[in-house]
């Protein structure tokens, strides 16, 4: 997803690290949800991280890895996408907070269940993290200076995430915790994780928009290569 600020080794390391953290975090959270004692699709993903779960540590490691991935993506975005980078920083920070503050059994949330302060902090952080990533998609999609490929991918991600995010919020307010909210939450998180997985960084000759190319790089790109 992210087009690096710089070309070369630093950009490749940043992009590769972000991709690795996305994959590792997604795998750890999925393992905790599937193998843990949670209620399956009838509950929230966060229920895998409650204190009495045998996979609570695995879940938290996965969440922190995803938080790191968002921060790395923010660092990798070009200067022209400062707004999106800021949203990803907010999303990464909120994700880390949701991993640090665990919810109680069932992760209760109003208006149907009585929630503790920790439940509200955790739930609010998780919601803020997802919203920040979705808004980052929109920030990229509607930024004219962003590369066309980035805008297209962000537009597709936003088109998939926005209706699901709205449905999740509506389900939580109208139906409450259950299969509908659980399935929709998992779909939304899958879309966000897929969008946040960056491709390999472009070469200096790729013509990335929003980046300043030096004269030397531009000249080198124009010169024909020896056959």
C-alpha cells in the first residue's frame, strides 16, 4: 500500500518490515481467536485477549505487531500524503492502547451491556484504530498528488471498508454483541489488514508522485542501459 518516502535500502527495509508485522500480527491474532476459548463468530475479536484466556499473550503480541505495522506505514508514505500518515500514526497508537488495556469477559459495550472503564477504553481505542485506517484510505484516495496506483487501491479499500464499518456500528447499536457484529467486525479487520500490506517499493525510475527526485537520479533514469 505505502509508497516509500525514499528509494533504496532504507525504503525497502521499512516496507518489508511493515509487511512482516502485518502478516505476523494477523497470524497471531487469528491463532488466538481460533484456538482460544472465545465464543467464535458470536463474539468480538478482542475476547481472545481477556485475562483468563490461555492465548491472551499471543493476542496482545499480534495487536502490538499490527500497531507497529501501521506506524511503519506512516513512516513509509510520501510527503504528499501527510494527512494519511497522521491518520496511520493515530491508528497505530490506538491499536497499541487497545492491546495494552484488555476488556473483561465478553468485552461488554453499551447500550446492551454494562461496561467497566477498561471495557470502554479498550472498545473506544479499537473503534478509533479501525476508523483511522479507513479515513487513511480516503485521504490517499482523494489526494490528487498521490500515485494513481495508490489512489486506486485506496479507493477500492475504502469502498469495501466504509459500508462494512457502518454496518458494524449499526449492529453494535441496534443488535449488540452476537454473530452479526462478530462476522462484520472480522470482515472489516480483514479489509484493513489487506490494504495495510505494502508492495515492494518502486525503483528510483518509477516516477513516484509526491517525491522529489534529484537531478542525478533523473539523469540516470533517462540514460539508456548498455545491452
